[in-house]
C-alpha cells in the first residue's frame, strides 16, 4: 500500500520537473527575461504537479488529464528532436507550435472529451455458446453485468433502461459479476442498484458475486460496510454466491466464487459432490486460472474486472503481459469457454479511452 502511494508521487514529481523545463522553453519566447520566465514556469508546473498529486489520492480525473498531457508533451518533444535532426534546425513555425504546447493541449482536450462520451455510451453485446452437454432444447439466456461502480457516473436512467431491456429479452438468469458498487458508492446508492436488478424479472433469478471493490476494502472512510452491503443484497432479492454452488435446473449448476483478492475456497472444494454431467457455469469476477478451471470440467466461466483497459494503454499492457488470462471478449480453453465483459461503466475516473461500456446477453445452446 505504501508503494502504491509513494511511487506515483515520485513519478509526478519527475514529470513536474519535465513540465517546468518544457514551460521554460515556451515562456522564453514570450518573456524575454529568463529570471521572470523561470519563476512563472516554476509556479505553473508546481501548481499542476501538486494538484495532480492531490488528485491521485482521490482517484480524480484531473490526474488522468495531466498524465495524458505529459505523454503528449513528450511525444511532441520527440517529434521536434527528429525534425531538428532532419532539418538541422527547428523551423520557425514548428518552433512556435512546439514550445506553446498547442498540439499536446489540443490532443489532450479531444481525447478526454471522447473518453467522457465513450464511457457513457453503453453497448449491448451478444455471445452464443454451444455445449456438447445435454441441456434442455430451448437452451438458456443469460444477462451478464459487471463493474457498474455505482455512483461514478450519474447513470441511473441508463441502468433503468438496461433493466427494462433485460426484462424485454426474457432472460432465464441475471448475473452481477462483481464491482457493482465500490468505496465511493453511497449507502443509498448500494440499496438503489441492488433493488433495481433484484426486481428484474427472470426465470431463475438474479445472482451476484463479490468483486475486489464491492466491500470497500480500499478505503477506511466508505459510506457503508460489509454488513450493510449484505443486508441490502438480501432485501433486494438478489442471491449472493460467496463460494457457493446452486443447482438451478436438472441440467444447470451455477457456481459463484469469492474474489481472488480475499479469502476464497479452492475450485476443487466447490466442485466436490457436483454432478459434472450437468452444465457447469462459473461466475468469477477476475479472469484467472483458466487452465485449472478447464481441467475440473467447468463449461463456461463469466468475468469482468479488466474494464478492457478503460484508459489506454492499460488494456494493451494487460494483453501483452497476461495480467489476466483474458483481457476482454471470448476464449476457449480445452472444452471450457470463457467470456470477459468490459463492464457497464468503469472504475475511478469518468473517462474511457479504451474499450467500450457494455452489458452482455449470452445464449447457451446444445448441439
């Protein structure tokens, strides 16, 4: 936790020094007195860096804006270096564009505007899963929602529309796959969101598994505690599956796992006594242990957590370095199939520059 706090602060201080150096080059064009330019550059870079450090502690969108600005400043600096190497000097027009930071400012504003719109544009996504196992002729229709982080956006109307759409679809099963609320959700918000999806009509009901944020583990000043959360879930009619399995029909078993960030049962324990000839569906917030799950005979595992990156290039890094077994979408491992949703909203920042916000319908069919 100390490293999580200190490392970003050190990085922001270094970036603040870079901003000071960049600002000096631009201000010298306008202010002929170097001493005055240095003072102004120090004040500007100091205010921005200090604000970003404070914003980091509160997961404020300002820090995301500043980090993007730093990145684009660096890219323009690199472009300027290449231009000087090619032209043997910095052309006058480019010099003004470069040192006034016109391009980084414009690109940052454009990208943040896109990200703010993109996170609010929630898509409906569909998957069809074919199983070798013998299941009822009509198959099953599942609605999957994860990572709402209720309260990050004023998106109550959107969630009501999603709930109505799920009912129109006539699904058999609704799965809330973690991080429905988080440290910043209000007590009223916790009640509201679970009541909303608890009232959605479906054949087999609404089931929920914990994510790593739902129990507000990352804050000592959250508006609710685990006891309040459990009470809200129970009153809503949503069934909590914390390392539990429930037989839903003659050919369908649903297993809900506690999140990997907390104490949780091993998959082998959950599987004991289960009839593996039935279709085994697992709701597990974080997409991991795919090989192990496949070996135990699981048929379909549903997850969220990754947000498909949310802020570029985190999703790219996740895919390159396999931070999760699957960053987004669909994958088959042996006879097991897996689906990871990017989530209805996102975490921390009301910005999405990577991936899309979504809810998912899954149709399970027999051959």
